[in-house]
């Protein structure tokens, strides 16, 4: 048993501890690209459009430009840290090395909230799409909770079956989803329903224009919905112990994935409201389905095409479920969460973490839906707020690591460096403030605060005394960030304290 200056204690792992928690390397560049795009692509199918309802099309377009710049800078920063620290912990690993165990725990918990809640949002919207399609084609409609059970069960089975299958499924559904968006874009451009004037059909408030019908502050409040076009791409560092060459392929997949998502997002943000009208699309739970309906009115073909659109939502369900499984796994393996959650079994997948995350997400959907509020928007904002907390902490970690370990081996370096990380952190903080000041988001904020308080109490009372020197912890404890170049070989490595 060893103790650190941060009030934490480490115990030696039992014989066979890590063997019971092993992962297997199965992913190359395309598998990583597919997983990253799959995690995000549902944002092109549902959720983003609520930003138009709040800010108008012009305001939302500005929000999209700001958020796109934030993600480009952030992914570059995360890619640099991931290449230097190729461990499954991802954000927790970065913050652990930069800010110690408490910083690592808080950042990891924020990502847990993000990914578990995001999975719930995708399940919610997938159920909405699926029920609309089956009702339109077959006259079959089921209660939402039944769809939720089906969706969680099917994708739990896929993710538990093995990492190789997970990456293959993610890549296939990502490509199919992009194909659906491409088909929609071509149909919209060739249809008689396309009217760019309808982008500005929201009646402005007095003193405002049709471009910004509700004023500039609403642009800030629309930022969380613009995030939905990219939220999840930052999960790629979680694949580090399952990628063949993580230091090379994770940065490459992250940036290529961003360019893919920028293109697909532009198609839906411009063309979808152009065929339906911004006023109508802003309140839609299934905007792409409504887009197909506008192009092909009174036709079952729209529902058939929307069945393919459902693939986009299912792609993200696959990608984000993978993410929360690895996030919970890494924190559990290190002892921050109960250690039983990191057991992987014969298929080398963290089945316990995946199962527990699904149960929590399902209960959250039930609690919000039957508590009298709309589950979709509230859980979406829980996901976004968890994400921006993790984003801010990761950008702080990047700046600290650059200053504390300037000579560290960095196989990939961000082209925007510290200024880019500061910019991304400032925008994430602005989103944080915007969400916090919006009364409509208060239920989401209260829910996250409750989770953080309970998590911190649990860690203070139990977790901090049961930590294990997992790869992430040992890396931070032994000075793994220190360069060992020839000119420094005679110099002892710096050893960060716990």
C-alpha cells in the first residue's frame, strides 16, 4: 500500500487482476475513423434543429461556425495528448497526469455523464424515428420504453460480442449513414421543395432581423445544439489500447473524421430547413424524416428512406455505447469506480461497464419521461453540459502538460498549440455559462450537480483509498511524460506526485 500527497492510496493489484481486464488490439485507421464518425453522426439526424427554434437559422449558422472552430482546435489538442499517453483512459488519463487523482476523477466522471447521457439521447431519438416509420408503413406503434429496451438490448449484444465486431459495425453504419445524407442532399437540390428563402421564415421579435430573429444572446444559447453535430468525436482516445498504432492513427482519424462531419453537417443544416422551413424544422423530433416528407409528400417512399435514416441514429448508438463502456472500464480498472466494472471476460470487452451504463441510461430516460418533462431535450442538455465540463478540463490539462513537461515525447503535435487549446477552452466555458443561465436547462444542471456531489462523496469516502496502479496511474506516477532523449539520458526522470 502506498500513499500520495493528494490523500489517495494505492494497493498492489492481485495476481491475475490485469489479465481479467485485458483488451485486444483490433482496429486500424478505418476502424477508428468509423467509430469516431459513427459516434457523432446521429447529430445530423436529430437534436441540432432545436438550435434553429431558439436562435433562428442565421443565429444557428453563426453558432455552428463557432463550434466547428472549437472542435477543430480541441481535437488537435486531444490528439497530441492521446499520442503521448496511449491509454484507454482518454480524458481521465490526460487530467490525471496534469492535475492529479482528483482532477482525473472529476474529468472522468464528466465524460461518464456525457457518454451515458448521450447514449440515452440517441436511444430516445432512435425510438422516435423507429416508431414513426413502423406506424407509417405498418400501422404499428409501441410505447417509447419498449423501443428503449429493444435498442439497448440489441446494441449491448453487439458491443459485448467483441471489439473487432464493434469497430466493423461502427464503420459500416457510419458509411451507410453518410450515404443517406448524401442521397438526401441530392434529392433536396433536385426537388421543387427547395427554397432558401424559407431559411428565414421565423417571425423576428421587434427590433431584430429575420437573420437573427431573437438577438445575439440566443446565438450563445444555440451553441449546445451546434455541438450535437460533433459531440462524440473526442471519444477516439478511448480506443488507444485496442488500436494497432494509436499514436499515429488516432490523430489522423480524429481530423479526417472532423472534415467528414463538417461536410455532412453542412448538408443537413442548410438543405433540411430549406425544404421544410426553419419554423417547422425547429420543433421537429425527426427533422430528416420531415425533410424526406417535404420532398416526397404523400408517399411511402419517404418512410422507406427514413428507415435508412434510422441507421444514422443506430450508428451513434453503437459508437457512444462503446465510449461509455471504455470510459467506465478505465476508471474502474484504476479503482475510481468499483473494480468489478472493469472485468472483460473471454471476449475482451468490458461487459459489466456496458451493462451498468445501459441500466443507468434507461432509468434516466424513464425518470425524466414519466416525470412530466420531455426526455429528449433534458437528457440532451445533460450530455452537453457533461461534455463541456470535460472539454474545459481537457484543455486546461493540455496547457498544464505543455508547461510542466515541455520535453515530453509527443509523436503528434497540435498545429494550433496552446493558443488553440485556450480558444477551445474559452468557447467551452462560454457554452457552460450559456447553459447555466438558461432556465430551460435547469433540470439538466440540477441532475448533473447531484451526480457530481454523490460521485465526489463516494470517491472521498471509498475510491481514493482503493486505487490501483493501472497504466494511466503508473504513467503519471512514474514520470512517463518525461523525455528520455540522449542528451537527457543522464538526468533522472521527473516523478509527479500523486
